[in-house]
């Protein structure tokens, strides 16, 4: 189904053509002066140059062709040659009727669909999830849902940070704490216990302790590096410990992501890419791309058009050790082999942008990724506290995601239990839903690449451009619909009507903009577009609500029109928040 703007554009293009001008001038846009008109076409201004005529004359010619057109209730030429237009109530009604009956509200999926691997989340095993990982999870999850809505096949991969020194640090610290564990006995040949020798909270205590110690104690760090080396070269006891670390840590991560309604298809990690490294490196050497520079193996990735320096991509350090980017390149080898994606997208902190430029160029240059496979980096900004510095706990430590969620949830719980009839369980579930909406919407309503200030008070307000406001609007509609049915009526028997008031028309116009908004969000992979759309829609709805007697309306036919309109609105809003990755309660 065409977008509403396309429907109008086609009509105006026809009018240009009938008036003797090229149809390409007939593009219609939403008016930037809503006080004057709903839509406008500025094509006559451009056409004036081609036809050596005053723009006003051209616009008037077109206006004549549109006289009496059923799509418009007003077409007006204004100086110097704009066409100002209002859609007719009938045109809106007929568009909304089709929207109501069509899957995805008439949004047309992308014609050429891709198989996409989405790399997001990126938590590090055995380190607690902190707010820095929140953005990747929240933005990535929404982008995944948006791309799927557009018809793409999207495979989400968490890409665990499960390789490197952190494992050696944990092993070494554990050895100091519990030296008698069988994992440290090199002569042991039997099976290892199934039960991990630590809980998640112990594990989360071990890593920071080990990390702090390695900074002060050189011998400890040396031992941790040695343990990492032995682990990576197959020492049995350490590998058994690694699988315990992985198991304990991953089940905790899953619990956390679950709370965030973030779901991954693949739980692969950096370690899964390691087996691909030797062949990949050999091939880079054989093909003449990789060479030794200052002892390290590198691939040049600078290009002539670069305005900033892009340093070579380092593949192996002089001691032969692999690096973060070796792993990312090998991960691409693995992904190409296993999934043949058309597109790989990374949702990572924008400070890693240059790094990904190097990785992408290297992957293309060395043929790891074919020329026609897209590689996209979506960099997000930092989540700052009210002081403008990276978000911290009150004590100045790194804020853990779990703590943050629980804090906000408790605040929401206080807020809703003040004035309500809900049971304690309902209030608990509802406060979880509101907290999630507050956090996610607070993040997603900003353009991802920008830094933003995490302001709990602002985000959790029931008024303004916030998640709870959107939920509140949805709950308001649901409550009206519920009361309508409690009065013995059936929503299925209602039907949309042509708008009769200004606020009703505004609401219908907002609904008609759905496909346009989704299209923008898909093309730019930008959840903030969805936020902006549903915020406008919620505002239009609330305005209509305040101006209109709905349940008290005595004219039953009129009331049916209102109810059908509310029903469509609530479906579009709920669809919107689903794309953002949260849902609405029935009451709040
Ligand atoms: N684990 C990394 C970090 O915490 C993020 C991983 C991003 N994804 C990637 N393919 N490199 O910074």
C-alpha cells in the first residue's frame, strides 16, 4: 500500500502533467507551517526556471487542475508559488480504512531483503554487565526488530568478550584463594567436578579484585598472563575452569538480558573465532597483504581519499599474540562460512569507529568479505550522568545494570502504589514494565550517535517525551475500550468515520503518517524515528481525548467512529513500542 504522501504526490504529479509541466515537480510533503495547511508542494518554484514562468502562474495552473479533486479539501496557491493543501476527510478515511485492514498497517516491506548478522550487546564474560553495555543492547534490540519488520532476516549475535587476560586473572586469583582445587593439580587426569567452584557473586567479586591486584602486583600480572597462555594452549584444568566461568557467567547474562527484553539468536564469543585465525593469517601472508613492520604483522588499510590518518591493521603482535581485531576478522571468516550474510552490522560505542574502519577495510581488501557484502558500523555515544560525566553510582563506582534497573523499578513501584487498586503482584509487574519503558525510551529517543544525559527523574515522568507517557496513553485508550465493552458494546462492530473536528482530523493525519515514519526508521536504522512518531501520535490522541466526549457520546454511530479510531491508534502505538523493545501494562 502506498504511503499517504505518495498517494497525494501521485495526484499532484498528474495535475502538473495535465497542466503541461513535467510530473517530477509534483512532490508533496508534510507542511512545515501546520497553522496554514497540512501539506505543501514547492515544485512550482523549481519548475519556474525550466519553463521561464513565474512560479505563481505555474502553481495556479496546477491548482486549477486539482479543483474538485476528492483527495483535497483545500488547494491554495500562495506567494511566491507554493501550493498549500489540506487532505479531504474522505481521503483520510479511505486511507485509514485500508490501513486498518492491511497487515503492518499498509507498510510495504523492503523489496530486496537481506540476510543480516547484527553484532550487539558485546558483554564481557565474568565482568558484571555495566551501563556501558546497556546502550548496545537496547539500541541493537530495537534495530533488530525494525529490520525484521521491514522483512529482513536478522540474526542477532551477542559476541561475548570471552577471550583474553580477564580469564587468566580470574584463574590466578582463584588459585590464590583456593589453591587446593583439583583444577590446579597438573598431574590430575580424572574428570572434573560438574559443579562450579564459585557462584556468580563470588565470580563478580573475583574479577575486580584480580584486576586491581594486577595493577599493583607485577608478579601476579605475569602469572595471570602465563595462565592465559596455558589456557589458550589447552591446559585441561584451566579449560575446565573456563567452562565453569562461561556457564555461570552466561546464565547470569541471560537473566539480565531477559529482564531487558533483549534476546539473542547466537551466543557466540571471541573464543569461537580463534580456530579460524591460523588459516586466515596464513592466507593474508600468502596473498601478499600482510607484512612485518617493527616485528608485528600488519595489513595496510589507508586509502588515498583519507583526510585523517588510518593506521595499518595489526594482525599479530611481535610476540605472535593475536589482538581484538584479529578476533573480529576471524569472526567475519566464521560468519561468512556459517551464514553467508549480505550484511553485517555492529552496534558498538562510537569510540571504536576508527577501529571498525580498519577492520572493515582489511576484511574487504583481503577478501574475507566479498565486495558486495555490506559492513556497517553504528556507533553510539556515551550515557552521562547529570554532571555531564559518564554515568556512575552515587559513590562514584561503575553503575551495574542490575542495580540501575532495580532502583528505577522501586521508584516506579512507589509511584503507582500510591494511588491504586492494584494487587501487589500487579504493581510489581507493572512497575517493571514502566521502568523498562523509561530506560529504553530515554535512550532510544536520542539519536544513537549522540551522548545523552541519563536523567532518571525525567525519563520516568508520566508527562513529556518519555516512555511512561507513551504507556500512559496506551493504558488510557485501553481503559476506554474496556469500559465501552463493559457497557455491552462490541469493538468489532465499530467502524471508522470521516473526521468531523480538528483534533479528530489531526489524529487521523498522524495515523496516516505511519508508513512514512517506519520507512525512515528502517532506512536510517534509527529507533529515534519511531520514538518521534509515536510521541506525535500520543500527543494527537491526548488532544483528541481532551476535546471529545467519547464514552458520554449519545450519538451511537459517532461513538462507533471514535472507538474504531482509538482502537486503530492503540494498535499502532503498541506496534511502535514493540519495535522499541518494550510493552504496555493494562493499567497503571
Ligand atoms: N566486548 C567489547 C567491549 O566491551 C565490545 C564488543 C563489540 N563487538 C565487536 N565485534 N567487537 O568493549
